[in-house]
C-alpha cells in the first residue's frame, strides 16, 4: 500500500518525531523505535502485522574465513532473529 501526504522524509528519526508530535502515523522498523514502544511513547496499530526485513552480511572471500567475521555475523543473526529487536 502506497501512502502519501503533505510531508515526506526517508529519515526515520524525522518521521518518528513527526509521529510523536501528532502529525500522523508511521510504518517504522522496530529497530528504530524499540525504545519508544517499550516506554509507551508509541504504540502498535497493527500488532499482528510484521514486514520482513532481509539483512545480508556481504564480505570478501578472504574475510569470510575470518573467525572475527564469523562471530560477528553469528551475533547479528542471533540478535536480529531472536534478540531484543524481534517482536
């Protein structure tokens, strides 16, 4: 669904602030507004709806065999699939 209106931005902090100021609603990533949801400053309008966010770890062939890179990617995978941002 395409939504249009008199104001627009592709910066999540700006549209979140507009929402807090009463300018309307926003479809935002939980990653961006988790703290505001937790505090009650913002609430979910469609709690049973979630939009998938694909995240890719792109590395060079050389760095993909690095233990540090593997640990980092595993940490991110865990956090983004079952961590505090998964709601």
